C-alpha cells in the first residue's frame, strides 16, 4: 500500500504542482509536437524514482510514464472546448486506474470479489446512492405542489432578474446529503448542525423581501426535508452497520 501511495504522490506533484499553465496551453495547441508534453512525462518518470527512492523501479516508472504519455496524447487529440471538463475527469480516473493496475501487478495483489463486496461495503454504497438521486427526486416531488410561480409583479425591472446556476440546487442537495451521511457515520453530529447553520446563512440571506415569503417557505421546506431524509438514511445505515 505504501508503494501505491508513493505512486499517487508522484502523480499529484507532477500533474498539479510541476506543470505550468504555459505547458498546458502549449500541449493543447501543438499536441504531439509540444516539447512540454515530453518534459512533463520525464518529470513524472523522475518523480516516481525520487518518491520511492528505489532505482530498481525504473521499469515500473517507465511503464507508468509511457501509459501516461498515451493517455495524455489521446486526450489532447480528441479534447474539444466543449468536452474539456469531461476529458479532465476521464484523464485523471484513467491514470489512477493505471497506477492501481501497475501497483497490484508489481506487488502481486490478487483481487477477490468477496473481499471487496462485503456486507459493510454494500450497506454504505447503497446509502450513498440513495442519498443522491432517489433522495433528490423524493424531495422534489414532495414539495412540487408548493413550487412558487413567477409573475410579472414578482420580477423587478429596476434591479433585474436574478437567475440561479443550472442544476445548482440539485448539486447542493447532493453535497449536503453526502456530508450529513459522512458526519453521522463518523459520529460527528455537530457537523450536521454546522452544515444547517451555514446553509441558512448562505441560502436564506437574500430572501428578505415580504414578497418572497412563499419562496422562503418553499426553500425552508425543501431544505428540512432534504436534511430529514439524509439524517434518517444515516441513522438507518449506522444501525445496519452495527448489526452482527
């Protein structure tokens, strides 16, 4: 496991600390012809040897570096401005899979399905998945009858209409329920209270006008329902994990 952490440390240093925006721009513009692409790969190769402090791992470092080069080249070849975010995550996940594969091959790690998919892992993964989309849909449909409508009187022509980010509310719900679940499983209930207080400050701070009473009530109902589902999920999960 130490070797895997060393590989991961070298990856973080090489990708996020020892690569300037100038290098990235050059790679995106020139692709295979950019000299910074190969400098970047050489830095990764060197970092693996430095972090592990074992020259006998030069073959392992070479394999990781070559695969890193191929992944980078494919991303640079097919990446477009509209798909840049998707390719960033694909690139990073693929590299982590490579590190895991090389480490398991070098350390002769055997993967056993029964040791990975344990009852504890199934309980936690089910709780996490439920806290995401199902809980979001339950909250959405439960408060749908109170959805405040927009009217000409409620929109201000002097201050302008304030629009929210696309799907921002859904993502806020995802993150808050995951954090609540983590806090409960760790036994840190004070974190749930801090999260609720923080959201109250940020979410309700702008809802001050009398005409926004309906919207405020709608947001409060949605927030507390989302918190209730997450807390209930966390309690049930904790009880299941304690069962023999």
